C-alpha cells in the first residue's frame, strides 16, 4: 500500500469531518447505505483496490440506522468454521483500525463472557470453546467462580431462577464507540475522494436486460457501473423493486442505556437463557440489549414487554443494578435469514451485489465484511471468507446454521 491515500490532496474542511457533496451523474460504484458496512466497503474499495469513483448513498443521515442503534459488542467466538473465519478476520482488523483510520474509536478489548445456565448450555459452550481453539480463536471455559473473578459483580448464587453454571470467555473481545467508527471511516473516505451523499433515498434500480446500469433516487437518477446494497433491514425492500426475493425477515431489536454510574462492570456479559447482554460504556452508562421483537416491522421502536423481561434478567444477574434508572431506549431494524447467517455476494443481476442478513451481529463484522465485500465488487467474485455466505446456499442447502450455535448472536 502506498504511504498516501488516494485523494490525499483534497482540501481539508476544518469545520466538519467530511464534505456534503451533491451526487454526480455517474460513478463506477454506488453503495446504498451509509452505515458501518457501506462505509467500510467503500474504504476498502479505495484502500485495497484503488477504486475511488464511488458514492455512498444514505436516505437519512450517515450512520443513522443500525450503526447508531446497536450495543457495540465485538467478538469472534462463533462455532462454525465459516463464521469464525469471517469474524476473526474482522477482529484482527479492529485491532489495527484506530491507527489505520487515524481516529479514536475507543476500541476496548475488555473480554466477553457468554454464560451457561443449564447442562445443555454447558455442553454447547464447551463444544464451542474447543471449536474456537481449533480455528485459532482465543477462548476459555470458566467455572462460576472463575467467571466471577473476571466480573466481580456477577451473581453466581445457586438460588436464582437460572443459576450460572459456567461461561465461555474470549479475552480479545470487547466494545468500540459506534459513532466514532462511522466518523473515522467517513473522514478517511472524504480524503480519498469518495462522495458521501446524505438525504438521498434510492427508490429504484435501473436495468438494461439483466445488467444494472444505475439507481433512481430522491435527488435524481445516478448511473453506475456496479451497485452494492448494504441497507440492513431495508435491503429486501430494494431488491423487491427488481423482483428479487431475498430470504429475509426484518424485526425490531431493542436496547437501552442507564444513567451514568461509577465504573463497576469491567467486561461484557451475555446470556442466551435469560436473553440479556450488558456492558458499561466509556462514559459510565450501562448498555443493555435483549432479543428481537417477534413481529416483523420497520419501526425503530419496540414493545414494552421485551424491555421488562430484559430488566428482570439484568437485575437477576446483577442485583446491584436494581436501583439504576433507565435513561432512554431505542431499536434498530435487523434482517434475519433462515440460517441466522449473512448473505454477502453477487446476485442473479450482473453488477448488483448484496450484503445483508446479519441479524443481530452486524457491528462486530464491520471491517471484515467491508474488506470481503469490496473484494467481491472489485473482482466480481467472492473473497474466500465470504464465499460460503452466498445467496445460492438457500438453493443448494449448504447452510451456515448459527441458530444458537454462538450463544447470543449480538
């Protein structure tokens, strides 16, 4: 890689991190969705492949979708080889991303505990630890006392509804500041000459025969040599305009934060049985997530009973949180596939690529999938790491079934 990024001579904008350009009439590549995956894809198109005539289109504001609505957990301790390979690649990129982007991402490798509450949980967890070790992923099995050493505020009493029987632990896992990640990518992309176009909704995709030639937007038509969809829960809506039916269901996924507290929670704790996951952000608020709302929808809000169940689980695991106050709640829109794994690759239409189906695990994959999706777009063939996540697997039956295999999939 050259010492200077493409477009490094573009003028600086001291009052903002990136330009707000009007869209040009044509680009080599148009990426739909300015969340983490869209931004990372554009970054690696420029960095790895020298493709900078790129527009990233966002119907709202940059990173205003799931990127700003997730709980920022980063880990790679997945069961199946295919998933572990992609997420471990992402984690290794995370470890150098702050220096790469020259921006403070607040990446904190504080470790992740996945709790086991039943004998079947224990068996599944030990199996996953062994699979992780075979794949070169750091993983340990801890008994309850060892788990409490990692997280002293964890309740390991045997007299609760779901007692902690042990936990898997990935020391290299952790969290990052999601807004900072988006801003770091955006600043780097602006310097490379990539256009980040906000308030630009894609309303249709233009074809000549079966080749994509451009997109229709709320700010006029844009010609494109290639179009990449990275719009999370709305990807299936865009694909529907071409009659391309993707195997996705979109659901709200809720999270919340507490008031600011003194530092009390040193790691990330996740539990599938009671379905809550908890970390403490850099400023001091507790960040808590839950399972998805069962209904399909595109609203960035959820139902109250999910929050109530989430709070009950959190207080059982951490009794000291019982008097903390909830400051705010929100929801993202997650897109879930039948095998709970992503779809990343070409489509039946020449020049159209999709990156979707991440469900509740998209944030942690951000740099890894950006790297692989950029390779797929540049070379018109999948990178080896995302080849197993093709759309065709739902026809061939070569599924990557992560339902419960990686504990809570956040």
